[in-house]
C-alpha cells in the first residue's frame, strides 16, 4: 500500500481563495486588512520567507507594509518601530521575521507586539490562551497541520499522537492543539531515548526536528498519518523534510510532502490570522 498524499499546496490554495473572496467583499465599503512585516538584517532564508508572505498577501488582496531594517538595528529602534505599528489603526497584524540579530532579545520583541495584532501567535498571552483552551491567535504552522488533518476527516479523539520536536513555534503548540482535539499526545525531543518505540505505537506522527530522516520506515506503524514539518536541503541541495518520505510512504496511510505540504499551509494560516485580526477589530 502507498500512502495518500495530503496536498498542502492545493489545500492552501483553497484557503487563499476563500480569503480572497472575503477581502474582495470587504473592499467594497471598507479598507482592506493590512499586515506589517518586519525584517531585520540580511538573512537570505528570512528574506525568502518574507517575500513569500508579502506575495501571498498581495494575491488575496491583503495590504502589506514592509519594514526592512539594517542588521545593526538596536533593540530600542526595533521596539520603537513596533510601537509605531501598534499605534497605527490601519495595521491589523504585525509579523517580525525570526531569527533576529544577536543584539536584540526575541522575547522582548515578541512581548512588545500588541496581543490583538500578534498574528504569529507567539505572545505570552496568546500562548497562555492556547494552553488554557481560550480564544487567541494560534501559531500558523501547527494551525496549518490541524487543517490538513481536518481535510482528511481524521478522527483525532482517543488516537495516539506523537510530536517530535518541542520548539515554541511548532512542537509545543502542535501538542496542545492535538490535545485540544482529544488525542493522547506524547512529545519527543533530542533527549528522548525510546523514539522508535513511541513512534511505532502512534497513529499520528508530526515531525519537526530540522533533521533529515528523523523518521524512517521501521519507526512507522501501518496506516499511520505522518506530517512532515521539516525544511532541509539534502546532499544534492534539493529541498527535503525530516521524514524518509519514499520509504515511509510504503507503510503510512497518509503523508505530507516536502515541498508542497506544511509550508504552503503555514503561509495560508498567516493570512487567516490577519483577516481574523481585522474582523475582530471591526466586530468590537
Ligand atoms: P528547533 O530547532 O527550534 O527545534 C527542533 C526540535 O527538534 C527540538 O525540540 C529538538 O530537541 C528536537 N530534535 C532535534 N533532533 C532530534 C532528534 N534526533 N530526535 C528527536 N528530537 C530531535 O526547530 P523548529 O521547531 O523551529 O523547526 C523544526 C523544523 O521545521 C525545521 O526544519 C524548520 O525549518 C521547519 N519549519 C517549517 C515550517 C513550515 O512552514 N514548513 C515552519 C517552522 C519550522 P531539543 O529541544 O531537545 O533540542
């Protein structure tokens, strides 16, 4: 049996289409939503991510405001840029591309963003809201994964879900979202000793380690759902995930590809969060 592919690209396209329609409706009698994207420095990967996010906004009619700051920007200057965006009523969402240069505390910057403009969902209040099961912005990558699971109507309740990786951006919020849907969740990390055993007993495995072939075919139980969050380059420079996809496909029931899986969904969910930030503002 070969696993069914969960096509993140197509699903993201559907999501973007829905947003485009909503924004087009809005534009008839109101200003359109606006996302401010802040990039500090010249990190080439960050520049690509930012470009893709701005392009995605343009495609659905969301306005973007690009704030590009030099690598030597001080923490104080970045905080005043955020303060200005916080106060700007025409800005609905603020995204500061991570990582930031060494002289700047990422946590301080995240905490400086207004909670109701924190479309990345990294602010402590949004993190706390997720942990407490309250409304708030949810981080885009795990939200995208949840949409992918919904797209296959996967019944999460009572299933054993393994999340490999415990970062604040992916692993931890992912585990909380799966728990919210009544999965029995295990979180693994670099110190986990029995990863193979845990994986082998899991119905869903989300891999977010940034290490190629973290998950191999001998670790997967037949019919499992495998979600590959990783973005790596193989020895030939080709984009690949954290899963040994070709081999795992022979065992798993569903699998997400890299590229064309979680990546496009992450950007789509950023648009969803930006639209939500806008709509909440006008609801109040
Ligand atoms: P981090 O480096 O912050 O976290 C990696 C996690 O994996 C850590 O918790 C680490 O454990 C764990 N880990 C590392 N090696 C192993 C191992 N051999 N076995 C088990 N656990 C291990 O990465 P991120 O969470 O930010 O990102 C993970 C991957 O996802 C990266 O490739 C990143 O590029 C990609 N990514 C993709 C996105 C997308 O849109 N597709 C969005 C965000 C990230 P420990 O805590 O013990 O160190």
